[in-house]
């Protein structure tokens, strides 16, 4: 008889839930966070559809925000909950919590080639740190490093580092965003709302009365109208992501590879300018040759967070 663990990937927009016995997944469901009152309301709905014999005895959940103490608050979603209260309510023997991109980082050693598109060919050095960045509702960053025969996940909030400009044109956009936002983090441009911020700053610079509400609308303007401001927003997004990824790769020593994930990249598809990403990624002066040898991949697996949580449940 299988012993099931509930695994969950809780982002700003979606909660993805599934059961695993370590070998596979079943009963996968996706809940829109805006359609439910909170984490426990969505859990109740999910567990009501699970047969009593398959009810999970433990859970591992990745959340889009810092994990510290009993009270968990998401960064880009109004949900919050008590770790202890949830564990007691559902009778779980264990309730593991981690940052959502720690879960994606846990998946990095387990991707097959069919779930990766190469952005930059390089040399993936065995048993060296791996880095993942994912622009979605926010910007997730995760690192996994070798620890003996296994891998250790490093949790952090790398999406909130201060955004650096690499040219006068980028500096002008950052200055415009700073007047509106104060501190300008990487997440303030490398996310769905961040793509809107970039578009708005470009429109302001060019004297255009354009104000989309969602990142998807920027892409729609590009596809429907060939909008120059939308095109530049996507190009600037691609370059800024390269800059931030290159900085993080140098900090982590990510010679095991850099991986790109997130819903914004999925939505951009082929519009994402990999040439501009590579140019910015490698533009690090005397460290350029170092970065040119770092392999960069785009993750195409539909549920990288759940894959990482499944690996953690197995171990």
C-alpha cells in the first residue's frame, strides 16, 4: 500500500497540488489564488476529492515568499497561514515548507534534455552549483550545490536585489521607475508586473499615453500592432534578465549551469530575445570568458516546482 505525501507549489497566481509516493504524481490540480479565500480553503477543496485511503500523511509545500517562523506570508498574494495550525488541522506528521524557487532548484539535477532548450552552449561542470531564475508574478531565484552524493538547496530572495543598468538608455528607464517606485529591484522589471513597468517607462519617455494593466497586454500590443514600445519593452526585459542572471551566476559560481523558468518566459515564447540575453549575460569585462563557458538553458517542463518537490519527497 502506497504512503502518499501532498506536494504543493504556491505562487502569487496559482496553487498547484498533487500526491506523490516518491515514484510518480497523481491527482494533480491547479487553483487560482484569486478565486479562493486562502490556503486552507483551497486545501479543503482539494482533499475533499481524495479517497480516504489515499489521504496524505505528510506534506511539502513551496511558497512564493520568505519562509521563517510559524506565520507564512506570500510576497505577491494576500494569503497567509500558520504552519502549525495547518499541520494540526490536517493531521500531518510532517509539514515541510520552503521558498518556491528552492523547489525548482531541487529539480535542476533531474531534468532530461527533452525538458530543456539551450540558450547558450557551454560546459556543464559536474558537481558544481546550479542556478535558476524565473520571472513570473515575481522573480524567483534558486541555487543548488553539491553536498557529498546529494544536493543542498540554498534559499534566498535574489529577485529583490537592486537592479543595475548597463547603458545610458537602461539608466534612464531605471531612473524613471525609481521616481515612481523608490527602490527598483530586479523583480520590478523581471516579472509580469515588471514588463508593464518597463513598457510604462518607455511610453513615458516617448510621450505616449499608453498604460497596459498586465504583462500579457504588452505582448498582445506587440503581436497585434507591432507596437514599438512593446517591442522595446520585450528587448529591455531580455537584456535586463541577462544582466541579473550573469551577476547571480558569478556570485553562485554556477558552472553547473544556469536555468530559466517562469510564466513570463512561457508567455513570451520566441519573442524572448536570446541574443540580447546572451550579450548582457556575458558582458562582465574580464569575467566575460568565464560566463561564455557557462551553459544556459530554458526549462520547458510544465511543472518544475512539483518535479523538485517529488525529488525531495523521494529522498
